[in-house]
């Protein structure tokens, strides 16, 4: 079996100059999650900057969707650091994928 899962991973960011490390983090973790499995068919991630307003601390929102059979999985994380927001959303998606796989193995 191929160690590299070939499926699209889309990344969209509202940041003026998104760091390549954000995409690398997303790609590495989602491809690691797919390794040895054929249930993931793609993923999409977004990182949004805080709206201009009265907030004193900027809040970044990261969203991750993993297209996985039989049901897609999504997670959202908000925090004051964009990388931590992405990492939190990825951790939540990883946990949900593992739980879904365990549940399907039980059937």
C-alpha cells in the first residue's frame, strides 16, 4: 500500500500573508491520519482573521473539514493565535475520525 495518500487538501486564509507553516501543519497531520486507510477522500481548511471591531484581543477562527466515508467530519477552534487555532481544530478532527473508525469497527 502507498504511504502517501493522494487526495486534495484545500486551504483558504483571510490573513494578508498566511504562513506556509499553516498549510504544512494541515497537510502533515491530515495525511498522517489517512495513512493506512482509504476512507478519507479530501479535506478543506480555513483560517479567518478577526473582524475589525471593538475587541481588544484578536480571535482567529480555524475550520477543518475532512471528507471521510461514510460521514464527513468538521471542527472549529477560536483562539488569539492563528497556529494554535489550526492545531486545536486539527486535534478535534483527528479525535473524531478515530472515534468514527472505532465505531465502524464495532459493527
